[in-house]
């Protein structure tokens, strides 16, 4: 072709134009043909070379894989009764990412599901915080009518997912709150850690606290899956196939479910903890901290009213006091101290005269009984809880031996338990004080420690372990996981006659001339052995510890075991600011009674609950009703960390984190003589003459 | 083929074009049947009926004389231009965006009619222009004006695809009319310089984004790149023989947008595969080759330019559409001739066919109806 001719167009004539046309038409035709070949090759490239890739993409368009959340494994008590199970229910979730007009959808859902103003407010709170992929629960446990009302309107409700599924159910609610924990939707952090699509499947919950969190892997199970063909707008055309879920494995605990519930209810309006241990195996039969929360109502997150209720309560319902509460143990350490004396070679008959106090250095330490106990030997020192006896001989024996015995019996120890956290407290000795404060151990430190005051801090679990080891002479380890053939515990190597002596003295506390005569079991042939304890919280110059401000009242302690001659069960009760041991031992008595005669114990409890306003669940419901009437949707917003873990919000232990140095001798705590009824804190009469502080002369 | 039992009026029709074209339309109708989920309504039947009606129209057109075409060229051009302006104004007054007139059995877009009209008027213009003036500004400026005015009205609609089609048809006629090649080269160079400048300084952010997404549709799979991505998935997943008639998941499950209009080629390729796609391309090749043949054999300048312009118009539709669905061109909203469902597009293309048939007859029998 003559390109030059095309380029340099001479003065044109019709003939030249015709020539030019013919050439240019050929060029145009060639371009068209070339483009046609290009299109054909592109077509072949897409449909042959890239066929596999695009087939895969077409399949992933067409097929939608929906995970079916697996049914969570049950948590069983030692007899196989469920502490946590699953309930079939109808639920509705929303996926924030897919919402088009969030406010409109929420309001529409509020109408369809008949949500209260508070529930709508809580839902909006949750949506504000939610990340795009996290499903947010609107409501579970719906009846068929309301569920259907949402289901039929789905085309107008983008982002709303109604589901038939299973939700976690805790039959005894608050009684197992701290022990089992609760479940909730996975948080953004949890999803970051474990990029499992199951975590963002609507209706799927992960363990947030307690056993639910510790045994997440075991309880989780394997999700099922449903493959469906869907249109671009998400409408399901047909089911392709379904794979059933594999439920999680059950978790078998050593807990005795009915006893756990009984103990929780028996604590009534008090803030306290009850631990019951099996003296043969170390199995924990009960581990209760009250007040508690209802894990059933936490599954959909914590609402504003709930949060307000929890944060207003100075009894700190979110703290597990069994593991996280540290208390000065008071006189409950005396049997242990006595055992240390025996081992050090002190004769049990060695006596001291108690005149109501003992001068140590230039200070006078008072006995709780200002009138004095007269001549006191070891047995009387225990059953009358004579402080002077222990002041006197502790100085002879020395703190090292006492501290060693305390640790042998479990105080200051952390146990291998599948729990979220333990605060293990302090068993002070000279080396510890030097390390912590850089100060020499003083005699008054020993004196304070022997009556469970001063630096000594323990948690209720350790007290129960101490009671069980004292009772059995075995190095019992607390256990939570049920095992038909529990490991045989080792002996502590304490001579049996020493133990027998202590056991007799502890029996006399209850059944003899001791401090807790009212703790006697109403069961024939079963004698309870125990030890009272009252731990001072503030100096006597602030409060007598009996009445007044709740947070100034003494802690009440009681450790015990039964039967005293053939120990089977050990128990520790702590009543925080109960005003003295009188608040603790009736609880221990009734809990131990329940083990031998549940009917008799239950009658006592039902009578008491009439005065308290019902079971913990009923009381919480009543409180919720009054709160929502008072605050409505105006309750303050839930703090972010509470959303993640309620337990984390209450992690601060009862005792201040930085333990202050004890600079002064503490006046011994008083032992109440008359039993204080545990009805209501305000109704408790002020007992026994309160000793006053005695200034150094 | 001297004597035959077939009547001469029938035998004279260009069957080498009509038969493949009918096959293509019927094939298109089958694809529309499948796209409607296995129903003749609402697309498959009307598609065939429209083709039959417009084929009849083309046959009637084929009997029009060259003089009639020449006579009608300017009046038709201005009539369509007025319609275009009228519709634009009506849309502005009504506050809506109506760009079409309802004719009962179909809706008519004047901008569609402008595509053959621009070819017709330019063919007439260059036919009348004395040969020496072709290389001067007197050849360029009026022709440029004839193209620019309707293109400007269409582009403010805004309908970039149709405006491009009008420009393409007009420029091809100018090129074939023998305007100096350096003007086209200079125009092309200017375009290459202006395009990046316009991209960086003349476009809004969202417009720039659309260009970027065209370059890499996967970067925005749920937004503007969605069309191209889904179309490529449909074509690519079809393979060599396709998924089978009625089995296209992309179209039936509504992943493929506009599955019966602009993306009908993807709908077809998903179910019929590479084989179906090559058949469609082959039919277009046959029809266009027939048209180019007519242009080359055309007896005079007017017929030459008119025929080549009509071929270019059909070609532009088919090329831009197939390039678009295969991810080689941006999504501009141009239907595929004879396959996409739509009356205006069918009418425009059949006008082009009818014109070509008429030109074919002028060579055989220079005088026709007048």
C-alpha cells in the first residue's frame, strides 16, 4: 500500500478521492478484523485459560455457606446434673455492616419484638460499639409469634438475622455465676486472635468468664454448616446440603449442684463466700461467692440497668470472693498455730494465765475477753479463742515455725485449678517483711499474725483447704474436675495424736464450752468441729466493728468439718463485714446440715427467704424492676471494659493492693458471745463490750 | 441461478446477510428466554417481533432511491436534532430525566436515531462538497459542527456511550471522505495530550475513581467495578461449551447486572461458552463484511460514504459492547446489536441494515422508488 500517497494528499479530484476511499475502507476493514480477532482471543482467554478461576468465583457467588453454631457442651455437677445446659430458642440478631438505616431498623424491631424502651436503648448502645462484622443480639428466647413477625418482614429489614438455635441456660442462675462464668458474643480482640469465622456467626457465644472461659475449647464443639444457593440480594433459592453440628464435650465438675445452690441462697443478703471440700479427695463441692450476677442475663451483653445495679452495689457482685477476695483470717488460724506449737514440742497442758491482756514490750495486747479467761491450756485456748494464750506461746515458738505450718496447710498458696485467677494473699515471716518493707520482724508482728491479723491475708478457698487438711492430715489439693478415681493424697506427716487433740478442741468450740455453741448440727451422731474468727477492718477508734457503717464492720469467719471424729466434709464461710463470726457460723451450720439432711436445712432456708424477699433470682428481678422504673433508659452508659469482661471490671481485690505496713500493735478482735441473727445487717444487735485501744504507756 | 421457482423479489434479497442475522436474533431471543428464567415474556417474544417488524421496514427502505436519501438527509438530521433538543427540554421542564418518547410498542430515544442520521447528513455534505475543498477548512468545520451539536446535547443527558457512537460514525465518514490524514493524526496526538491533563485537572474525584476502577475492577469488587467483575466471572465460568441452556447461575441469581440488555453477551457466554461467543462474533463478521462489500462496490461517493458509515455504526456498537463485557472497555451503557433487548437499539441497527440493502440495490438498479 502506498502510505506516502495517503499521507500527502495532493490537490484533490473526484478520482483521487475515490482512490483514497478505497484504500481507507481497506484500512478500516483491517482494523475491524483485527479488533474482531482481539475480541475472540480475549474471549478464549477468559473462558479457557481462566476458566477455573472464574468457575470458582461463580461458585462462591452462588453458594452461601452458613455456619450453624455448635451446641455448647454441658457443664455437669458431680452427679451428672446440669449446671449449664442449652435451651432451644428463637432469636434475632443484626449484623451492623449490613444495616442500611440503623435507627429505622432498630425502631421497627422494637415494635415487632415488643421491646421496652430500655431494651431499645441497650440495643443502640451495642450497635454504637459494634464492629461491622460482629453480630449483635437483639433478643433471644422469643416466642413463635414475635419471631414470625420479624421473619416475614425480612425483605424490608436488611441486616436482620432471625434464627432458631440454642442458647445457654444456667438453671440455678446467680448461684453458679462466679463458678461457671457466662458466655457472650466474641469481642473484636477475640476475633483478632482467632480468625475463626464461627466467632462472627450470629448466635455463637464464647465463654467470657469462669469455667466457660477456661474450657472454651472443650465446650465449643464443631459447627455445622448449611450450603444454600443465594441470589445477589441474599435471598435463599434452595438448600444444597446441611452438615449437622457436633456438640461440645460435657465438662464434669466436682461441684454438688444442689449444695452450691443452697449455699448461695443461704448467704442471703450478706456479702460472702462459702467453700465446701471433700476431706477424702479434695473435691470442691461448693464454691459460692455472693452477691452474684445472673449469667443467663449476661449472654446478650450487659445492659444499662444491669450495669447500674452492679456498679451501685457496694457488695461488689462481680467479684468472685472465693478466689479474688483477701481477708485477714482472724482466729480461724488458731488451730493451725496450735498445731505448730505441738510440732515444736509444746505440751498441750502448758498453761498461761489470762487476765484480759498481755504486755508485749511497752504495749498491752488485749484478749477479746477483757475480763480474762483465767488459766488457759491449748484446748481452752482454741475453744475459748483465748488471744493471750497464743500471744504468750507464739513468742516462745517463733514466727518461722508458725508460717511454715500455715503454708503446709495451704495458706498463702496458689492451687492448680482451672480458674481465671487467684489472689493468694500473704503468710508473713521475717524474710518476707525484710524483702517487702526492708524492716526487721518485730515481736508484735508475731503477736498479730497468730491471731490472723496484721499482714496475714488469705482467701476463702485457702481457709477451706486449711480446714480440710487439719481434718484429714492429708495434703489435700482442691479439685474442680470430676474424676471417678481421684489421686490418693499424700500425708502431711503430722502425728495423729496432735490432730486428735486439735479435733477435740475444735469440737468443743461447737459442742462444748466454746465460742460457737449455736453451730451444733441438728443431726444425731454427727458432731461438727469448727473455729470462729472475727477480723477487724478498721481501728477501734473508728468503729467497734459491730454496727455502724457496713464497710467498717468486722469480717466474720468460720471454718469447720464434720463428722469431727471421722472427717468427711470441710467448710469455710466468710461474711464480709458481717460484724463478727456470729454472722458466719450459722451459715456453715446450715450448709453442713444440708449435706446430711437436705430437707431439714431447706426448711430453715425457706423460712429465712420469706424475710429476705425471696430467692436471689427473685430479689434481682425485683431490684431490676425498681431500677428500670426509677432510671428507665436514662441509666448511664456501660463502661467499655465491662462489655468485655464483667469480671475484669471487678478485679481489684477486697484488700487494698498495696498492703500498708503495720506500724502499730493491733488490738485483738472481739469475739461475740451471743449469736447474732443474720437476718438484716441493720437488725443485728450490738454484742459484747468492745475493747478500746490502749495507747503505749 | 438463472431461473428459479423462487419469486425474483425474494431471490433478490441479500440472504447471505439476512440468514445469519436472523439466526443471531433467534439465538439472542433464546438467551433472553433463559435470562427471564425460562419464560418467553417479557423479552424473548418482543425481541423477535421487533426484529420482524424492523426487517420489514428495512426491506421497504431498500426500495427507496438514492435521490430520496439525498433529499431527506438534511431534513431528517434537523428533525432528529430538534427532537433531541425537545426531549432534553421536556425532561428539564418535567424535572425528571425522561430521554425518550413513548410510541406505544416501544420507547424511542432520539439520540439513537441520531447515529444513522449523522452518517446520512455527512455523506450528503461530502457528496455535495467540491473535491478540492475536501482538504480545506471548508470540509472540516461544517462537518465538525454537524457532529458536535448533537453530540453535545447527548453528552449533557448524560449519555457518554451514545455521544461517542455519534462522534465515531461522523469521524469515520470524514476519514473516508478523504480529509487529510495529518488532521486525524494531529487530532489523535492532541487527544493523547489532553486526556491525561483532563484526567488530572478536569475530572472530579469520583470520575477519576471510575477510570481507575476500569483499569483494575477488582480494586472495588462491590462498587463500580462490580459490573465488570461479575461479567468476567460469567464469561470465564462458561468455559468452552458453557454451563448449558438455562443453567447460568450468574444471570439467574442476579449477580450479573443488566443481564438482558448491556450484559446479554455475558449471559449468553455463561450458558453457551466460547462456542456461543465465537458464533456471535462470526455473525457480526459476516454482516460487517457484507456491509463493507457494499461500500466498496458502491457506484458513487454518496453511496460509498453512507454505506461505510452505516457499517462503522454497527461495528462501533458491537465492538464497544463486547469489549466492555470482557473488561477491555469501561462500562458506558451501549447495547449489543441484535441481541440486547431494546427497541431503540434494534431500530437503529435495522435502519443501518436497511440503508445498506438500499445501497446494494442502487448498484443493480440505479433507479428505484422516488
